[in-house]
């Protein structure tokens, strides 16, 4: 008989950020039998995850005051990239000798972004997650597709795989994380800006004209990615379009959800990352530059409290 898998010993896990990804990770980490705390700005009554027709009730701990936090074995940072500094209080209290911070954020340069906000003894594991999820209400997460976390290959990747081996999150070690980070960025570069600007869901990408625009936006970024040392190919662009086709038409993007909720958007770390890298290499990025200009205008409107359509309809 083959050996029966032995669940890993329980670890103290903290998840910073109660959005779609934070709730998704916290719920699935709880299913592995670990001691999970979800670190939030405002308290929740409960956390539920809807996935594959199943509703999972995850009785994790909720914490809202960093001063009460104690060091954890693992910290999953799932805030938006622009909110990293705002998580500094949590990171400094949760991190101690032996703590590993898994930076589950969009954009590139994960470790450089997180390191200034953690004690020097902290190991930082940059990561990208392929999971389409949405917060449908506070503490309620709907999962549409994907369950993979991609991290640089090495001892920390092996430890993370052991941590989650009994759960539904799959850890994928990669040899070239620069390429992985840019490949993930490509998946966000059209879906996030276009759904947010149009305030429409993923069904828009069934339109042939939208698919052509997506290919042009990604093609522009691929040139920049290669200049940055990433091995991004035309097949990666094809893969993104295939992924968009697999997402249910009523699925959305994190940037769309932020706009509809009247929250600051993540454009500087997604579209902005391409435009700034293009400037470093003298590579023109007119399409991404146009999107960035429009997104900044919307973000200013949100900051001024003038995005009345999103706030009044909530759709």
C-alpha cells in the first residue's frame, strides 16, 4: 500500500489583508489545520469561501490591532502593493526570528517593496498567485478559478510546499522568478485597467476588438519585459488570452472591484510598472501610457469622493 500522507504540524499563520486574496488564502490555510489569524482594519463576524459550488466556513481568528499581535511562523502579505507601508505595523509585530513573509502581491520587485517594513531577521519570499476571487461582502469570498502560488525555487519554496501540502493551494517553485513576475503582470495588464475604466466584467474580452486591443497592450509590455531580463514570449500573450476566456463572464478584476468600492486602485504597480520600465530602457509604451493617464484621472476622482456612479450603484 502507498503511504498515507501525513498532515504537516500546525503552524502559526498570519494573513495581512482581508480582501479577496487574503480571505481566500486564510480560508484554505485554515483547512490544512494551521492556526490562522486574519489581520484586518475592521473586524469581521465570520469568513466564508465559496468555491466549486461549496461554501466553506473558516473559523479563523480576526485581529484589528497590530499592538496585540505576536510573532508568527508564516505571514502572508496580501494587501494591495500601494498599501504595503500601511501594513508596516503588522509586519514589525508579526515578524521574529524564523518568520517567513510570503509577499503575495501584484507588480514586480516584491522583496524590495516589503523589506523596509520588516525586521532585518525576516525572510521574504516573493510570490505571485493565480486565483480569481472576489469579495462579495465583508468576510464573504467567491472563488472563480486558479489555486497556484508561484515562488522562487529553493529551501523556502520547499518549506512553503510542506506547509500547504494538505490543503488546496498548490505551490509551484520556479527557477526564473523575474520571468514569472512579468508573466503574472501580463495577466493583469489588460484585464485590470480595461474592466476598471469601463466598469464592466470579464465578458468584455469575448469581443474580437477587445481581444485585439489586449494583444497590443501585452505586446508592448512584452518588449519592456525582455529588456528587464524576463523571458517573455508571444506564447505568453496567447496564454493570457486563453486565461481570460476561461474566467466566467461575470468575473472581474481587483482593480474593477476597487473602483466600484471607491478604493484607491493598484495601477501604479501594474500599468505604471510597465511605463516606468519602458522609460528606463527608452522603450515607448503609448498604449500603457494612455491607460495609466486615464487610471490616474479616475483615481484622483475616487480620492476626491466624486466617483458617484460606483458608490451609488455598487455594481
